[in-house]
C-alpha cells in the first residue's frame, strides 16, 4: 500500500521535446497527490497538487493528470534547465504522512 | 518570505558526538517535517509536528530526537549516530488546512557525515 512506483527511472529527451513520466501506486485510502522537482544539492520544490481521479492541471509547460491509481506528468518544450529529478508523492492516511516515489531523473540534451 | 532555512549546511560528526540540526520558517506554517534522504533515493519521512506537537514519528531510532520550541523553529538533536545515518536531512513546512497541507516547502538540507 505504501509503494509509489515511477516510470521511467531515467529520461533523456532533446531540447524542445515533450518529456513524459508517470507514477503508480496502490492505496486503499486516497488523499491527494503532488509532484515535486529536485535539483542536485537542493531540497525538493512543489510543482502541482491534485485531489481527485480524472483531475487535470496545467502550470506553464507542465501538464499533469490524475488517474485512479496513478498520475502522469508532461513537460512540453523541455529545456536544459528542466533537468532534475521529478518525484510523485502521495499523502497517506492522516494527511501529513507523505510518501515519495523513487523519482524520474530527467536530463535534457541541448 | 517563502523560504525554509537550515543550518548548518554541512556537518561531520563522530559516533560519540552530540549535535543539532536547525530549521526555521517565517511563512506562518503550523506543520513542520524532518526527512532523511540518501543519495539517489527519495526523501523518507521521519517526523511531523503539527501546532508544535509531535504528530508522526516514523519509528525513528531514539538517537534522533526532534524538538519544536515554537511555531517557526524545528530542531533535530543527534546523539550516538552510526555511519549509516550519513545522509541529507531535509526540513519542510506546510499549512495545515485540508486543501494545502501537502504543499510542502523544503529547505536546502543539511549534509550529515558520521565518521
């Protein structure tokens, strides 16, 4: 129940491409899901939160969808500065307990 | 001010030392978190404080002792650590209302090395 799986583990698109990544989880009580980005040597930075299945959210070049047991994140027109590790995180029962997936490492080739 | 600050940035300690990590935020957040992150791994939740009271302890060994002296400060006291405790220790804060509590703001972390 506490596992969050990412796919792929590594992504290496060319500059200007669309980067697509996803996470899946099994959960008996769903609360909400967030995407975070972490650059090397820094703490994670919150990108998006989503609250119910079927939900879609867009923020700049980021587009995320929430399914019953997973989420997809798309980054359009990727730039080298988008290179980072992207984590999906879900809230467990009780709200504050946040479980991060292993992440997708994105490296954008110039 | 949307920043979470952590001190020190780096810490090297022996297994018999006692040290403390400090975290501060001035966003009015009433939930504060400690995470441990090993290289190339996701952050793992250790402790959560809500309104200055310990809300979650993820079965963390007693050699890690958290403290929340007020709504802006969070400490992690370290004693008799093991080399496997070497990691990046991240502090985060968030609101506690139902819609936004999981938008966590993270500090840059303290890189801890235990010799």
